[in-house]
């Protein structure tokens, strides 16, 4: 029997509908036993009958792809495919697909949660209250501030729509800028430099690639307002973390919120975890029950589409 290997623990976790789609198509569903699967864990579960892999952040490497002779499709349970060896997949004629838009609203919700947490210093305030203090915590307003969005894709657009509820001025940069959406949503097109120099909050929403690696580094932080905050709910590699640490320590910027790290999970002694002007979360942007259900169903449907000989619109390679 043809098998689908699930490497992410969140697939079909909150609804059985996605699992049923695969099983009703006559596929056997198997899972890696580890909640966080490394390459070795994935390799142990591969056999000759695996025709599809549904992956989260787990490494789908050249070795993984080479070990699955019947593999036809790798479906990302999310958007970013930087954990999948696209060259190895392409060389084998294996489709790689993702699930665009299924978690956009969930990530945008988190962005505003992080924005408010950093501006009002909520985690620090809660910790100090639990410690018996009654501190006067002076923060900054989100209402009426200038928001710079770097990457105006589905998530960036969802963030922009929310920003107007906070009476924010919205600037956006994207190499493939959607002029129609910008006009209808009162968004000002800006260069990356303009966003950095003018924004009170800069939020990142682009995939990780060689072009976006360390997109925000030392010279970019120096262009930001000393009262500004950086929000990264995209990928860790788009920010130079050494430069970010320096910018936070030197008060080049006022604060940051990090949902994505270059190494995940970060080391327990990571200095970011102890800085009072940083809010850290465990790459949880897409983790709402609603978004996970949508993403799981989308991933299952695209797997079936590829196995039926079709090319889904969400095909990466």
C-alpha cells in the first residue's frame, strides 16, 4: 500500500478531516514518532512505499529524498520551504508544494500580539507582578504609530488590514508590490530604507532565501529610529541575529519580538531569552486550531492532486 509520511506533529491534530481525505484515497498514513523530528528520525520512517511526505519545519534533505524511491510529492504544512532541498527534489522530478494563505490570519494575529507586548512591556510587567512587585511600567502606544511592512504577501496584507483598526500609517515594501491592494487599503509604497527610517514598528514577512539572508543587519538597524521595534515572525535567517543583539544591547532600537530564530529551538543560554526589551515566542505564528485545520486539509488535498497526475497552483518545483 502507498504511504504518506507525516513528519509534523500538528498535521490533523485538531480535526480528523485531513487524515480522512488521505485514508479515503487508499493511502496508509504513518508518522515520525518524535514530536520534533531530525533528519535521522525522518530517515528511519522512510521505506519504498512512501509516495508523499507532509512536513512542517523538519529537514527534508537530499538524503531523505534519495532514500524514498517512490516519492512523488513533498507538501509543506505551511508556507516557507527553506527546510526542503528543492534542488534534490527537482532532480528527481518530485513536486514540492506549500499551503499559501492558510495561516495568514493566525500569523497576523500574533504579529499584533507581539507588537503590543513589546510596546507595553507585558511579559516583563507580568513577571515582576508575580515576583511581588507593583511596578509603574511605561510603554509606547500602537495606536496612531507608523507601521512598516517588509513583504506584502498574504501575511503582510493580513497585517496591513489589522493596522487600520489601530489608526496606523502603513508603509510597505515588496519587490512584487500589489498596487491595487495598496490603493484600496491606503498603503504607501516605500523603499526598504524609507521603512527603516520612518517606521515605529517594522514587521518582516518574506521567505528565507539567499536574497533575503541577513536582510536586516547592522547598517539597517542604524537607520531605524531609536524608539522603534522590530517584529520577526518570518524566518530567523532574514535577520542578522548578532547585529540584532548588538542593536538591542546598545539601545540602537527600543525593542524586538522574535518568533523565528536562525537555530530552532534556540540554545537555552541564548541572550535573547534574558533581554528585558525582547519578547521571544517558539515559532508559533501559524499555531491556531483554525489555521492548522485549514493547512492540514490544504496539504492533504494537494498531495492527492499531485498523486492524481496534476500540477497544483501552489507548486514550488
